[in-house]
């Protein structure tokens, strides 16, 4: 914690602004106002509960570095929700609320991150398909897949692709009316328009669009009233052949949304952004380093990519941190400086008991196969090889009889397991890439 609470919040903001994307910062962090700061706590005003949750979910550790801590060691923050406050003052003063008609209803109609373009998106096997789908939609809005539904884990480039589509359309179809929203922004807008009795204007605006980009639809889950309005907007646009692109952390079927909306979202094309493989991660690191004017030796790029494997945003963060660290201390980028500056980001965690199930999960992630396939009888090479790796790891890491271990692989015989172990043990000696992947699977087990 810093001694001067006066500056603590500002310092925190500066640190976060460096690390978060411009859109993320503008949507989630900038709306937070510091109201007061006391030696033992800070009071923050947030526009809604989502922003509060977002801040705590994503930045708790950083907050703890800058702000006073409570007795449990957590940052000591008192949150005040802005809307509630406003309403309170309105009732208290009993004056009719004033809503200046001139105030633009839609403020953020073009919050596209200038860095999120197709040209700056590095392709690999895990994202090639979704990128070409996104390009297809951008080239012929409303005429190819509609809606395009992009899903995938955190930090894998969903928002990047969404904005890339926006940029491309803006440039190549300048007459089209595009609007980009976060689901959170849509809800806030809806709340505001309901309160101000200007819902008709909002509806009119949305229904006049040619392209609607919607980020993070998962935030619509469990919000029935908003979901219905969104669904109406959606249908009205789709019926006019207007393009809709949606991103989400899960595929439509796994979201807790109405059947009606789920079905609509599956009408077009559902595409997944996967975890980039090792080579792609290295390419991303090298690209980001080049952008920052840093020379990143290939060996170091591999080293980082092996330790950070399921989030591109973290790869970016690693480059920023490494560059700051080396510049500040006047050091060269070596494996040692990398380890010293990035160890916190590396995906290591205290070891826990290893089970065949954990191994299967870990291997399935690294080799991009399903756990159920690993347990199946499939002999396809794409499945059989990772299965052998999993068997090898099981024998190496678990102190159990071969009998028991092989049973846990969907009832394989112990000689199958032994054969797999021998084969992979031999290959590991010679195949550097395989060794790296196995090391990753092992580290993953510990995470
Ligand atoms: P998501 O929306 O899936 O959580 P983002 O689109 O915000 O992830 O991506 C996180 C960061 O990683 C962004 O800065 C983005 O530019 C970068 N990024 C993600 N995927 C790629 C990629 N394939 N090539 C280059 N940068 C990428
Ligand atoms: Mg995103």
C-alpha cells in the first residue's frame, strides 16, 4: 500500500490504463469516480453493480497494491451506486426531473479500438476459421452469415475481431450505419431510456442501423426484461437483412438465455476463437514486441509462450511488463530477466494431487481434443497420440498400479498403457516440441 491515499486511486488508474485496452478502460474503469479517501478506506462511485464487480473480479490484486487494506487483507473500498444516489436526491428535492432533450441519447456509437483491426490480428489454426468468417461478414454485411456469433475464452481476441469488422465496414461501406455496444452498455442505455421515457427514440435508433456489433452477450443472462427488448431489436434487424455480430464467452446453447433468443443466435454462423497453439503464441509475442520496438529473441519468445498459454491479453501484458522492467533497470532481455519480471504472470500454482481426470483435462487442452475422445476407442491419429501422452503422464506422475491407471482411461488394458509410456518416453528424448508440450501439460496440472 502507498502512504499517500490522496494519489493512490490516480496511481492505480495510471497503472491499469497501461495494461487494459482503451475500450475496456473507457467502458469499465473510467466511469468510476473517487468520492473520498480516508486513511482506512476509499469511497468509489460506480454507475452500476456490474462495474463494481468487474473492478473487483479483474483488479483485486492491483487494488491491494495501491489502496488501504481491511483486516482480511482485501482492498478497503466502500462502493456507492450512482443511479441510486441520483434517484434519492430526486425524491428528496421533489422537483420534476429535468431531461435535456438535446442530450444525445447514444453517446458511444463509435467506440472502436483503433488497434483492433484485421491487419493486426495474428492468425493460427485456432482462429483462422473465425477470422475468415469475420472477414466474410465485413465484406458483405447482411449478405453472408447472419448473425455471426463469435465465442471463446477470455482474452482470445473476440472483441478484437468484432471491432475489426466495424473498422472494415466503416472504411469500405462508409454509408452504412454501424453501432457497437457492449451488452452492459445496452442494458444501461435501456435503463436510462426507460427512466427518461425515451424508449421509442432508442428503439427507432436501433432499428435504423445497418450493422449492430454486440460484445459479451453473456451479460444478458438472467436479465429477463432486457433480454426481451434485445430479442425484439435483434429480430427487427435480422428481418431487414441488417448484419448482427455477437460475441460471447460461451456458445449460444450454453448460455442461460431464453430458447427464443438462443435459437435466433444459432440462425447464422457460430464460430469459436480457440486457444492459440505454441507457434501462434510465439508469433503474437514477436508481433507485439516489434510494435513496441523491442527485440525479442526467439528462444525467449518460446519461453514466455510456454508459460502463458491460454490468454492473449496476458501475452501482451507480459511484453509490456518485460519492456518496462528492462528499460527501467537498463537490462537486456534474457531468460533470467523474463523470469524475474514475469514470474507472477506465469501459469504456475501450488501442486495438488494429480489424477487421471486432471491429466486428461490438461492434455485435452494442450492438444485440443475432447476428454471423451481420449477415453474412447478412436484410433484416429489426432486422438491416439494425445491419449498416449496422457497415459505416459499418468504412469510418470501417479503412484498407482498399471491396472488401475489403465482402467481410468475408459477400460484400456495395462499393456496398452505400458506401450504408450515406452513410446512417448522414447520420443520425448528426441522431440523438443513434444517435450515442451508435455511440460506445458504438466504445468497445467498444477494450475
Ligand atoms: P476477448 O474479447 O476475447 O476477451 P480481446 O479481443 O479483448 O479478447 O483481446 C485481448 C487482447 O489480445 C487485445 O489487446 C487483442 O488485441 C489481443 N489479441 C487477441 N488475439 C489476438 C491475435 N490473434 N492477434 C493479435 N492480438 C490479439
Ligand atoms: Mg472482449
